[in-house]
């Protein structure tokens, strides 16, 4: 049984307090509620990107989010200064780091296949398989 459906939905500071999470991006979509990009991760969780985290991934892989699919990220505990409070206070956040690797085997990536996205339906509304009828 695929247990990702039971995973914590959003990554929060408590999820990375004991150590960073390394995972891959399965899908990127825009949150209708917050108008922010959301990474759907192979762990089954989602991570909403703020401006700084979005800039980090653009710097690593370019401005087209389609190019981020299959890439590895590290989510770790960070801090920021909340300037809306008087006096400004230090608060916890989750920061993203792009894992940029150069394949060691002549440029051919050696990764396992991505799990299906929970938010993007399969082609034709059904799962695809590798079988090709002749």
C-alpha cells in the first residue's frame, strides 16, 4: 500500500527540527488559496515556496518549474526576522537547498522512477504502463 497518502501534508519547522529531509520533486503547482508555488514531494508531503526559497530553486535550475521535476532538494531548519512585529523577532522556517549533482556515468542520470503525482491525473484519466500492444 502506498503510505504517502497518510503522510503529513505540509513540511513545517517541526518536521525538520531533528534533521534535514532530502527528497525529490514530483510536481509543482500553484496554490489557489495562497497564490504561491507548491512542491509536491516524493514523500507524499507538500512544501509551499516563499520568495527566498523560490529564488534558490530558480538559481539552481532555471525559471521553468517543469525543469524542477525529478530534482532533489534538502529541506532544513532556518530562521528569519519577522519585521512585522515590534521589535522584530527571530522565527523558525524551513529553507530549501537544491541538490545539484553531476552524473558520474557520462551524463546518464542514475535515478529511480518518480512516483505518480497526487495532484496531476494520469494521462487519459488512467495509469500508464510500459506495455505496448502490437
